[in-house]
C-alpha cells in the first residue's frame, strides 16, 4: 500500500518487498478547470448551459545541490524566457540532467480534460544510481504559470512510483495537494527533497506553498530556506 505523505514527513526509500527504491518516477496529475456557464441564444433567447474549459499550466521542476549549497544541475521547462531566468542567475531550462540520471517528460500546458485519466501530466524519472556523486540534495517543486491558485484546480496529486511515464507498476508514496486548505491563494509548492545522509538517499515531504509568480523566485527561496 502506498505511503500517504503528510507535510514534513521523512521516509526511507525502502520497499516492503526488500531493497531500496533507486529507479522511480515523480509525477504530478491535475485537471483543467471545467465550469458550467449560461450562453444566450439568438437575440438573447434560448439560453443554455455549456461547459467552459480553462487550461491549467502547472510546471514540475527540480534543482540539485552539493553539500556546500551550490546549484549543480536542474530540470525545468525550456519554455521559460532567458531574460527572466537571467534575473535570478539561472540557465535555460532543459529536460535531461547530467549522466541521464533524471529525465523530464516535457511541459503540459493544459491539464486533463473530461476527468482524471489516471496518468500523470508531467513526470520526472529518477535513477539514483546515476546521480553525480557531488549531489547531496534534490528538490522537487511545482509552479502554476496561470492565474489560478491550487484551491481552484479540480485535483492536483503528486506521487512517487515504480514504472514508466506511461505505466504505473507500484505506487510508493503519494500526496494530495488540493486537499490541503493552506494552499488556497498559493501558486508555488516546494513538494519534497531527496537528500543523501550517510551515503543513503531519503525523502522529506516538505509541502510548503508560496505566492511566487515565477520559477526563479521559488528556486531562490529553496536556496535561502531549505539548502543547509
């Protein structure tokens, strides 16, 4: 049974079947906003309810640090503007980390339409055996590029699972974002941290939400608040 993560919870990456979790996916699943609105007919007659769909663009990203707090590597959307990133001293976005250790499936600009399809919209695959030896912490975070806050999104769920981006074999841990009332009015979420202690990887469910309007602000916040 999957671990139901709670804010601030720390877990070992140990499987119930034995051994450690080293190859897995971190995925985020969310829906577009669908609401019923009244549309007037010809000359204002015959108004009827229609479904209006609002795309929701969430961005799953991660940044990696060494033991001295230096940024070693990153994965975030290549669609972010270079001039805005430069204001925070950040390089262009990319979808593949050094040594092919982490891979991003790409930017989903819409969210699920017509209900939850059961698959994650954006996924980062992780192979801890390939992560550079100087990396001691990996932070996963989520930014809402649109105007909505997390409370307006029909569902937003984060999970760690074994499998591939198109096939879930076994869910290890999951976290329900929308269920948390403190996320109302927030547009950025520092989801969790993989950290290496005594040469063993562990996971910390950070779960802190902020009003950041841009990814650069969130990375700056991670550096100042969470990187030890």
